[in-house]
């Protein structure tokens, strides 16, 4: 494809591996909840609340990070974030036996995680591509799908041999010694290229788009933010607790980790198909399909009986939602907000998406701790996913910002 031959492919690759690293903390917790609970006796809600700490921090800080991206460029933010996040992963295994040390460790994780959310990676890609923006975003955001596909089985294997701490040591080492150098050498957004004179790029001050005030007042902002929160809360709750859910239904732990890998495969396929479709079809319609079809996953889990096939099917349906979600919302944000304040506006939406990724697993943990099963979670997830699809369906037409919206490439 033209995009692959383009020099901008380097920023796509760096964004892919960076985002994969930045999502491993979510995908790892599902296979680590039981070992951590067994060692310390903490409740599942208390363990899952680490994600809540990250999400609340992200909600509060994402608008500021977005503004920094608009002013300083994505590269500086990403490098700082990868370093802090990796260091936090290396420190997290030293938590315990007090739950407060666990929460303090997650506050450290949050300080780095907020700097490597999809805002950073997608802002750089959007600034470098216009004509092939959808597929460029899809390749870049595949990192989370790849991480969800290979992360749970590998981390479960490490945990079985060396204990749960080895999983966090592995993530931290990967970040410091592999991902950080790749980001250093490959990750440059349009403003970075303008500063270094490496390539033609649009002056950020001349990018068309909504003002910050107009963006925050727009109906599209509230539709995108609410849809992102609902879909993420429902999907991440079931994802993080997926292994406990299906093992509770009779599937052995090793098979559950393998079944969870279907999530990553589906997310990867959904991401690439979505990226191709976004360059050709109304993004709202793609979002409607991506958020409504996965509502079948909680229906399956309501009657789950220990079948490996049905476990993998449910995981794949969840992967469809998560795989397409960020791509659709990032693309629609660029389409409805323009690029003038993309970092700020899209960053705020990402903050609310992060709130969903933190509160969803916490709610799931509370449901299990109080009821002894996850049935109520499934009854809540179905309308949440359907409502998120409806919100995208009801969005109006996007503004016309004219040509030249962003790119040195594509």
C-alpha cells in the first residue's frame, strides 16, 4: 500500500509498539488477579481499583496532556511517558502486603500511562496522514490488539513459572530496553518535522478546525465522549475479568488464557478492516456496527457452561468492540473537530474512555465481591454497548474544514 512505502510508516510502527506497551497494564491484570488475591487476600475490587486510579488520573490530566501535544508535539510527551511507565512497571512488584502500597504503585503507573494514551500516538499519525488516515490509524492502533493477543498467554506462562511479579518485570524491561529506543529513533509528528526541517509539514498554527471553546460546546463532543465511556466501561470490565469469569464457569486457567487470546486476534482484524472502511464509508455507521454487535458477548457469558468455543467466541466479540473503538473515535474526532485543537479535544475524549477502562473493572469486581458471580455485569453491559452505538448513529453531519487538514503524507 502507498502508506507502507511512505516515510510516514516509521511513525505508524513506533505508534503501534508504543500503544501496545501502554495497554499491557490492562491486559495483564486479568491473568494476575487470582495469584495476587491468593498471596495477599485482597478483594478483586481492591486489586482492580489500580485501573481506577489510572483512569481517574487520565480523566483529570488528559486535557492538559492534549494541550501539551498541540504545543510541544507528540514526540517529547511519548518519550517521557514510556520511561515513566516502564519504571513504574518495574516498581509495581514491590507492592504489598499493605493494599496502600499497591495503590501507590498504580499512582506511579498512572503518571507514565497518561503520557502514552492513544492521544499521543494518534495525534502524530493524524498529523502525518490525510488521504490514507483511516488505515494509517488502524495500523498504528493495532498495537493494543497485538498486546491483548499475545500478552495474556505469555504473562500467564511467566506467572506460572516465576510468579506474578515476573509479569510486571517483563513489561518494564520491554519498555525501557526495546520500546524507548524505537520511539527515540522513529517517532516524529508533523510539528517535529517542521522544527527539524526534515520534511515538509503544516504549521500547527495554520491547521483548520474548531476552537477549543467551540469543540467543547459541540454536540459531537458529548456524543463521542459518552459513547467512548460506555463502550469502554462495558468492554474492559468483561475483558479484565474474562479469565475469572470463564474459569468460574468451568474452564481451566490455561485454556482460559488461550481463549482470551481470541480477543486480540479479533481486535487486530477489526482494527485493519475498520481502518480500510473509514477511508471509504461514513465512520458513524462503522461505529454503530462495532459497538452493537459485541453486545452478543455478555449474552453468551450469561449462559456460559465451560465451553472453550463459546469462551473464545465471547472474547472475539469483545475484541471487535475494543479493536474498532479507538480507531472510530479517533477518526471521527479529527473529522468533527479538525486539527487546530485535536490534542486537547481528542485527549479529553480519551480521558473519559480511560475513566471507562478504570471504573468498568472496578464495578465488575464489586459485583463479584457482593454477589459471588458476574451476572449483573452482563445485564448492565448489554444496554451500555447498544446505547454507545445509538449515540454515534445520532451524530449530525461533520463540519467542512476545507482541504489541507493535516498532512505531510498520505
